[in-house]
C-alpha cells in the first residue's frame, strides 16, 4: 500500500462519529477507529439523508419494489424501486440528492475511500433495509443508494467491520 492510500481523506457516515443523524437520534453507533480518523483530520463526516433534506429524526425507511441501491439509480425517475418510510412517505429523491452531494464532496476532497454504516438504505454496504413480501421492514442483502453511487464512481466503500480487514483501506489507527 502506498502512503497516499493510507493518508487520504475518507468519507465517513456521520453517525459513526457519534453525530445524532436522521434515523434514530438516540441510537449510538460511533466507532472508535473512525473517531481517530476524524481526530487526525482524515475523515469527512456526512449524512446523505440530512444533506438530501430529510428531517431529524425521520421515520424508518426501506426499499420497496424488489431492489436496492443500484436499482434506485438505474431507474430512479419513474422506476418501481423506491425508498419509502414506514409512514408511507416517498424519500427516494432525498436519498438520491444526498448521495449526489456526497459524491461531489468526495471528488472535491480527493477521497478514494468511504466507511459507511451498514444496514441503511443510504449507507448500507452489505445489507440494507427492504420491505419483504409481507410489507415488513427488514434487513436483507444489498447496498444503499450512497454506497452504490460511490462504488460506481471508483470509491472503495467499507463498513467499519470490513474496513478493519481490508488490505486496500486506509490504515486503522
């Protein structure tokens, strides 16, 4: 690994730094290694849902229509894959808008890596929130909208867990 790979700016989910973000503001999911990156001035904490204009807090949301992050992008305007809250609000456009803004920031900062909170319809890396056939919100395999967009633009995305085991990720302090 070159030293530039180890020292570049990293986009991180704001919730991993202890910031109370849109979904569950009382839920604490800070990560000590991510906090060290932030303290070293190497991390940019962002929340795609807040940047996309969603309120804090917001009701839980997930993909409906049989897909996840990639499908939301490939057919975003008029597709059947949407991000919908448990109260029935369609959050798709806010999720897409927030992801686009974070991609813009990542490019401006020269970030080649992101560490995102797994499980959300925005930041999910290996799993995300979806509605099952019974209409229940569950976690299932797939990625979130932001994860898909960053990966499609050549930015490596890890969850905190996969980051610790990735040979091409910034060195965990």
